C-alpha cells in the first residue's frame, strides 16, 4: 500500500513541475546593473548643475581602475581646455574658471569608476559650451593589463530661468505609463500563474485519487470474489 501511495505522490509532483517552471521564468533576476544615461543639457544661472557621465564596463567581473579627466570648450572657442582630474579618489581642479566650483559626484570609495559625474556650483553664463568626459580605464587580467578609453560629449546651455520642453513632458508621462503598464502586466501574470498552478494541483489530486482507488480495487478484487463453502458441523 505504501508503494502505491508513493507512486501516486510522485505522479502528482511531476504534473506540477511544468506550470511551476513556466511561472518561475516570469520572475526577473534582480542584479545590479550599469545603464548609460545621457546628462541633462540645460542649467540655470546661479544654481548648481550635475554634469552626468557614465561608462559601463563590458566585463563586469574583471577588476579595473580608472582615471577621469574633464575638458571644456567655451561657446565660440575651437579648443578644449583641461578643467578637472580625478584619480585614486583624489580630485584636482585644473582650470581657474572652475576653481572652487566643481565637486566630484560620481562613484565613491572605489577606483573602479563607472560614474564620472561632476557637480558645478553657482553656474554662470560663461559655463555655456561643450564638456568632454574622458575615461582612461585599466583592466587587470591575471597576466597583463589592458588599457582602454571612452569619452562622452555634453553640450550645455545656461539659461536665466528653467524651461521645460514638450518633449521632456511627453517622455516623462510615457515613462510613468510604461511603469504602471508593466506593474499591471506583472499582476495579471501572477494571477494567471496562480490559477494555472491551482487548477493543475486540483487535477493532479483528482487523478491521484482515481489512480489510488483503481489500484486499491485491483488489490481487493480477488478477495472479494472468492466463494467460500458453507460451514459444516461435526455431530
């Protein structure tokens, strides 16, 4: 009897494996990731402004270190000037125009830099122009080092008052709509999976019960069909 019950239980588990695996595929793996997002390009005079610069490593498992340099090309000028350096968690303002007005706003407490953003204090109209962020990255492999460079250009406009274009408003609305839509879709998928698992479980239990009854009937049937002779008494 125990062997019959064991086979019934294993049969029910096998029937539940497929829907459980299908639902598991719907759950995303939440791993930390780097996403290269463009910097804002409009600053307000007299306020602070973040110049964003991100460069993601292709081989995340390889240890590396980076040296960051920022350059500035003023509006109407043809040459870039070196304004800022960040190396070994130490920053240096190179250009007098930005003296005392630039703070590091990127990766903290590491030399493996992927975010090289800086923050400009008290923006002026003279800060209008093109900024270049340069990564000099050193990848440390077991037997050698590989040097690579990546750069980003940011065209900054300084205005007296903040403006917000139609494209910015539409993109923000679309972002919220997308987030809400994904949440609703995930909720629907979870309900669907729950119903599929519940239905599969009920069906497996019904089939298991039927199979158990059939096996029990086959075991008891010979005993139930035996015709015993009537008892005789000795005088």
